[in-house]
């Protein structure tokens, strides 16, 4: 085992849990119902240092480790998985990408306010015809003097309406395949840059998801992130860390399912006694708890490997694959334990199921995680 939880981790868990219980849980259902973006809550998370957790302090971040970040996302998602994904995209895709691959000027201009939580970021890789098949980019970036001219469409962009800055992947040389793809930093409001209507989703309904359209968007060459042709590797390397964030989100949802089930099983009576006395319920709780603990260990292991600067892509994929499966199963079991009450809005567990499902899809489907894992085993 590669990790050990210390006092800082305990303090982060306590802070995140308190915030989640006081500031997120009471209003999460209403935001879900009305599809309201958590503006106030995200601002407060920024003030807590949770929007740039692993970014060094000199660039506006909290200078914490990935394990702290995983713990925080888990606790936030336990109350509100929509906040979990907004936070995860800003931290592990946008801030990480800028911190790892940005130059000093880009870090000062973009990373600093993002890590401080004063601005929000989005990550734009997927397209209508490039989801799992991420090399099949149709968005083009053509160099003209000191600018690139971007044209194309991106799909399924989390934070797409509310973000200020966007990391966008586009093709700069179609003849070079994945080596002809580059990454750029775009700002909201650049002429020709617009978003589509908000997607109506099954779950994580208070986070916004939209398509983005680029019509002759003039992006300064100084906004290219890394070398020309580095965009695909940038996206793949960044997504490895993103998968830690989504595994943590899934874990938080699964834990919420167990918490709700334990409480309900002790309160609800059937056949003259609490249903917690029935072995049929006890075995469900035991399985849920065991699987959640296994997911947590996989997640913390991947986070610790990343903190130790060791390869962690396979382990992050395993953590996401397993934690997302555990979350969906835990949500189904939680509904079963709650019976009819689980199927209606009153007890939250139907929201947990709707929120859990996406963790098997975004930032690489479960099938993509299996590709990443098996390639690593067979290479
Ligand atoms: N690190 C560094 N380089 C990597 C890499 C990694 N993790 N993975 C691939 N590469 C490199 C390869 O080495 C290769 O380079 P060389 O030619 O120099 O060897 C190049 O990238 C191309 O790689 P592959 O040949 O493996 O490419 P592929 O077409 O077979 O695709 C894939 C690989 C794993 C299927 C990849 O396309 C993939 O991960 N797809 C899923 C995309 C994804 O996760 N999308 C999520 C969208 S983001 C999102 O959901 C955010 C949100 O808003 C919530």
C-alpha cells in the first residue's frame, strides 16, 4: 500500500464534510429539480481553496496533495455530485493542465484566478463525432500570423455556460493524426465563440453541459498550450488525473447511498421490527460497505501514486471503472432498501442513482477504462 492518511487529510475531510452538510445538502434537491447552477456554493468552495487544491500557492492554489483533493471531492459529492463535477473539472482538468503544461505568462493570467476560484474553467475535447474516439478531431485551428483561427463544434462540455476560460483541443495538421492535434486557451466572449442550449440531463442536473461552437475564432498564438502537435498527449495525460476526480465523485455518491440506507433501515419498521434486523437488509449493507471500501482503497492508491510522481494511469482507470460501478450498484440497492419511498423524490436516493450513472460515461466510459487497463497489462 502506497498511502498513509495524515492530520492534513483528516482536516480536509472535516472541512469538506462540514461545508457539504451545512451549505450543500439542504439545497441540493432544489438545485437538481430546478437545474440551478450552484453559483454561491462554487464561490465559497473557491474561498476554501477547493477550486485549485493541488496548484502551488504561488499560482493561487492550496498546495495540497492529490489524496487531499480526492478526499474533498468525495465529501462534496456525498452531498451534491453536481458540485463534485464542477469542482473536479476545474481542478483536475483545467488547473492541472495549465499548471503542468502552461508557460509562466499563461499561469499568471489564467491559472492564478482559476485556482483562487475567482474564475471557472472548462475542458473541451469531445465532439459530435469524437467521444471515445478522441483522435477523430474535426475542430480545426489554422495558423495565420500571430493567431490561430478556430472552427468547429465541441460537445458535452461541463461548465460550458458558466466557465470563463476553456482548454480547447483542435486539429492543426490533419495529415499527422494524433500528432497533428494542439491545445489552446480560449476566453468566454471571444468573437465567434458561442455555446448551445443547456442539455436536459438524467442526473448532475445543476451542473451545466452544452455544446460549444467556434466560427472563425481568432486565438492568439500565445494561447497555445504546449507545442504544436502536443494536444492529444496533453488531453490524455490530463484525463488520467481527471479520472481520479470522477472516481472520487462516484465514491461520494456511493457513500451517500450507504449513509441513507443505514439511517432508513434503522427507522423503518416491517413485521414488527426495524428492517435493519432482517438479514436480507443486513447483507445488502455489508456488500455495499465492502465494495465502497474497496473503491476507496483503489482511489487513494491512484492518488498516492500520482503524488509520488509514479505512473498512475492504469490505477486511475481501475479506480474510476470500479468506483463508478460501485456507485450505480449502491444507488440501486439503496432504492431497493427504501422500497417505494426510494422511487420517489422524498429520500434523495433516486437522485443518487441519476447522478451515479454519468460516472460510468464521462471522462472515459467504462469500456475506455478497460482499454487503458488492458493495454497497460499487455504492453
Ligand atoms: N499519456 C501520454 N500519451 C498518451 C496517453 C497517455 N495516457 N494515451 C495515449 N497517448 C499517446 C500514445 O502514446 C500515442 O502517441 P505515439 O503515437 O507517440 O505513441 C498517441 O497518444 C495516440 O494514442 P493511441 O494510439 O493509444 O490512441 P487511440 O486512438 O487508440 O485512443 C484512447 C486511445 C485511450 C481510446 C483515447 O482515445 C481515449 O482515452 N478516449 C476517451 C476520451 C475521453 O476520456 N473523453 C472524455 C472527455 S472529457 C470529459 O468528459 C470532461 C467533462 O466535461 C466531464
